[in-house]
């Protein structure tokens, strides 16, 4: 079990931020979009500097959150291909840096819009995910659930996609905030794909919203989550993604990080 925090550090240098996370008792961090500048390939040195700062503070880099995939409705095939190449580059960096998991999202038709051709969207994703699985040498690709796009928003849709891709290496990242956004429950999601969940992105929310709240402060069912982790003997990563402490003044954040780490730890008790 690894207690992990996402990298989100307004007002602090990477060294200061990771030092604070280590002092608060976190064991690992992710590298996510806030570490990946717009043109990932031209800024590779930057990502190595961020990784060195995390490791210098004694933290493991437990996962790498690849650049977001996006809506297909108004995207050209070239834009989709470019983004897939960036995600593949991110996978190569994760392999170089020995980062065990790389989190990816599906391409989807559009937010809050019915897809006129779901078979096409499925086909784009099957080919994209097979390509990512082929690109990954050591890092394990984890597909994350989505909100408000009518695609991979629950365990049933996740299971169907895993079956269609047909790659045993493809695992799952369950984002609780996005699940609660869609009115879902952890136990129901685990019942479909529990054996393939390797990382959890933990934050609270309410139906129709992506709020990044601390556990127990939104509308998610955290007792159901706790009970489910116990029942499945979950031993993967717990990555906290609340925006709670990063909204606090920088000189007070250690205290709030300690509270957040305690709440996340309590989910396993
Ligand atoms: Zn997430």
C-alpha cells in the first residue's frame, strides 16, 4: 500500500513542496499535467528536474498522469495523432524514470453530448489503448474513469472496454471524485473490475460536479469505499487529489497536508 499525493503546488518550489509532503508523511507523489508543459518533448529536462526534486525529498514517484486525451467532436485526426504521440512519449519517460503506473484517459465524443457514432469512438479507443500497451515496457497503463462524456463513466463500461482492448497488461485507475460526479458507488465499480484496479485517485464531489474536496466533505459514500477496500483486500496506491491544502496560505500548508494524510490513512483502518 502506498500513500501518495498529487503534485499541485502553487506558491512553492518543487523542492519545498515535496519536502513538505515528506514531512506530512506522504510516501509517494504523481507527476501530472502541472509537471508537463504544453510541449512535453521540448521540455524533457524539466520533467527530470521535477522527478529529481521529488526523489531528493525521499519520495517515490508512484505514478505518471499522462496528458489528457480530449473530445473527438471538433478534433482533427492530426490533433488526435499528436496527442497520442505525446502520451507515448510520457510512457517512455515513465519507463526511463522507473515509474510503475501511467494513468491515461479515453478519447470521447464530447462533454454532455450524445455520441452519434459510439462504434467509431470505441474503435478509436481500442486502437489507441492497444498502441499504449505496446509502447509500455515496464510502466503499467491504467485507464481512468471519466465524468459527463457518456463513456467509461462506470464499472460496466470500463469492463466492456478492457474486454474489447483484450490486453492483459491494461489496468484501471478509479477516480472517486469522477465516480461520485456520475452518482456512482465504489462497491459497484469494484464488483465489475476490482481485480484490475491498481491506483485510486481520492477526492470527494457531488453529482454533476468535479469539486476535488476532502473525503467526507462532499456527497460520496466513504463508508462504502472503506468497506469495499477491506472486502477486496485492496493493496494498490491511494493517491489523494483534493484541492484542500493548496488553497491554504503556503506557510500553513504543512498542517493541512498532515490532516489530509491522516484522513487518507483512516480509509484503510
Ligand atoms: Zn484522477
